[in-house]
C-alpha cells in the first residue's frame, strides 16, 4: 500500500503478492466469487501500478450474509 499526502486513503499496489492476498480475501468471504476484471493506473511518478477498479462476480447468492433490520 502507498499513502499520499493529502489523500483520504491508501492505494493498493498491483503486484503478485497483493494480487494473491486480494483473491484470498475475497474468496474467503464469498467462496463462489470470481475476480473477472481489474483495472490499474500508473502512479504519478510512474514507479508502480495501483488498483483502481476490481470487478467481482458472486455466483452463489447464499455467500452474502443476510442483515437483520432489527
């Protein structure tokens, strides 16, 4: 992750390690999920790419927990 001065949050660097952890995080919470598309941008100094969008399909809706409106 990289943090930029004056920005709200961190940006996730697109590399093999982070990609693997991202897949693991998503599939651990939604077992039927598949990452179908990612989009990344080059940083201003052109030293690395960071994730901008990740498109995930969840094939089994039972993977999504129901929220009670209590």
